[in-house]
C-alpha cells in the first residue's frame, strides 16, 4: 500500500463518520474541518497533489468516497497549507 492509498482510507473513515449527519452540507464541512485541523501539512499536500493528477479520487482499487471527494475539492484553498514566509 502506498502513502496515497493510506490517506484515502483515512479520509474515507472520516467521511463515514460525517456522512451519517442528516445535513449533507454540515457533513462536508465537518470533513474539511477535520482534515484541516488534524492532518499535517504534508498529508494535505499529498492528497491535493494526488487529486491534481486523479481528479476522480481513484487510485487503483482504492478511491475517495463521494462525500470526501466533494469536501476536499470544495475546500481546496483552505486545505492548502500556507507557505512559510521567510524574511
């Protein structure tokens, strides 16, 4: 299993939790918030880079669930880590 497959599985577990919410928009927001708060910048970069090359979120037999793919693509800007400013 490669790193992206591991990240996909992690994201889908998060998605499974939030998909149970009755309000889909609230679930999408919950997924994005969780990834932003708890994933290291390198993890978010790896996922966003993967989606640049595979916009459907599929990696072989592994793929992002619809709600997770929506949450990440709709919140791409806020999930992109801020670059460090060096003076």
